């Protein structure tokens, strides 16, 4: 590690070697170059996040369409990155967790905890069909009027 006074003297005298990856020793231009690169990276990250959010919504819509095809009477709501199914006083919310490649079942209600306990083996995200069938079956077993 260089001594602070030595760095200060080199800066004042203009003898600092250029930073690796930058043209010349103009520190201000190098800082502007870094800021431009950072802004470009942020824009790319925002674009990637928007694509991921769009795909997440499409996955939820696919699950909702599969449930609706199997049981048209079940009310389905798509909001906040999850697919919620409810009938009378029973509600179940599931959302895809793409990092762990699993469906996350909201276990905030007794109904949700029971569903998760009985159908926890279906949380893998290979397909929406097994989860949709389990949801429809679970509501159908609980409410014969469906």
C-alpha cells in the first residue's frame, strides 16, 4: 500500500500511472467513463428485471388458465406476482420462486397450511398441470358444490 503523501505528491506532480483499462491519466474523464458504464449496467438490469417480471406473470397466468380449464367455477385472481384461488371462506395463494425453481404456497391460513402439507411434493416447477390439478381437487374435495 502506498503512502498517502507519496500518492498526493504524484497526483500534484501529475506522475500517477493511468488506471488499468482507462486511456491516459485524466481522472475526471475516467470517472465519467465509469459513470457511463454504471448507467448502462443499471439500464440493462432494469430491462432484465422487467423481462423476469413479465415471465413471472405469464407463468401465473398459465397456472390460472389451467385451473380455469379444469374448474371454471373457481374464482382466480392474479396480483402481486401470485395466483390466488378462493372459494367461500377458503383462499389459496401460490407464486413461482424462480430462484429456487419451486412454487411457494402461502401458508398464512389453515387452508393453505393443509394444502401445503398434503401437496408439498408438487411444488417443483416442471409444469403447472400437476399443481393446477391438485388445487382443483383440493377445493373439490372440500366443497362438493363445485
